[in-house]
C-alpha cells in the first residue's frame, strides 16, 4: 500500500509547478532586472530560495512581483547574499516574477574594472503544494510517515482539482468568446448581403429612371 501510494504521489508531483535554474547575473551601475516568471493561481503559496554566490563590489537586490494590471509587489529585499528564502502568497491570477538586479559599486570608476563582474544565482521556486513544508507539519502534529504522505497527497490532489476547475472556467470563457464572435461575424455577413442587395436594387431603379428621362427605354 505504501509503495503504491509513493508511486502515485510521485506521478502527481510531476503536475506541481516547480522551477530550479542557475544563471550568471552581470553587474552594472544601472542594471536591468532579470525576471524569472512562473504561473500561479490566486491565494497560492510561493517559496523562493535564492543562493547568491560571493562577488566583490556588487549588490544583488530581489523583488517578487506579478503580471496583473496592478503590478503587485509582494516583496523587495536589498543586498541578498548566500542562501535567502522568501515566501509570499499571490493576490491575483497569472504570472509571478522573481526579479534580480546586480548593482555595481559606485567606486568602480574604470570600464576595465567592470569586465567579468557577475554573481552566480541558484534559484529554486516552489509553488502550491510543493511549497508546503510537510516535515514541519508532521513534527508539529505528530504525524506518521504514511499520514504525512497522505497529507501531501491531499494537497497535491486539491491543487490538481483547482487547476482543472481553472481550465474549465477558461474553456467556458473561450467558448463564450467564440460564440459571441461567431454571432457578430454572422450578423455582419447578413448586414453586408442586405446592404449589397439594397444598393444593387437602388442602382437598377436609378438607371431605369435615368434611361426613361433620356427616352432610351419605354
């Protein structure tokens, strides 16, 4: 039973959003932010673990934002060094960005001193059920290993159900948009046909009246 549960849990874990990335961040006196984006739903826990390597004459700042029209800033921290762990809860549906800036110290005056000045960042972003510390919950509530796995499974299943509900809402919204667009296109097509028919009839009547005035037809 425990083995089957572990296999099933491993398969479900593949559906949980998580990101691990390592990159070099160049230093500049006026740096542009480098942002790593992930999809997250409303009221979702996001755990960011950033391990910043040592670097002289540089200061790394981090900011966690989202892509909503309000541009919510969840957290901003200056001068992070070594391992830094940050936790936020999203307020809006969409993308959550972890943005880094590597500032060069102002006492670096010569361009040659700026060459190859970078900080290596090892970033790990856990979202939703994967961000919950189940070991801490197990210690606090005195849960057994099987109960801990069940609790984790419950969280993952809930997240999968929420994701399916979100996708269903998006499908309904896209269906409504498609239906509305089809109705508008159909209405415009009928309007065009009627307008062309009316214009053709008016041209025939106008030419007939013109030819009668010129005594070209009876």
